[in-house]
C-alpha cells in the first residue's frame, strides 16, 4: 500500500472518529441541560423545606415559652 491508497482509508477512520466524538459531546450537552434542570428543582425544594423548618421552629419556640412550667420541688 502506498500513500495514495492509504489516504482514503485514513480519512474514513478520522471521519468515523469525529462522528463518534460529536455524538458523545452532544449526549453530554443534553445530560448537562437535564442536570441543570434537576439541580434547580432540587434547590427550590430544599429552600421550601428550609423555610418550612424555620416556620415550625418559630411556632415551637412560641409554644414552649407559653407553656413553660415552674420546676416542681422534691418532697
């Protein structure tokens, strides 16, 4: 095989490799978009849970102050 016969084969191999790389980069891009969407949803959920926790803690602290009992003395 001389250089002229080998060149089309090398071009085919390079073309195939570039196609494979393009496919993988495209799938990575789609996965990153989905990851960003999922991350945003998770972040919103966590923020909601944090605000709910603060609200519950505030209500509990208010109840504890209202129902504070005097310690009983032992007999």
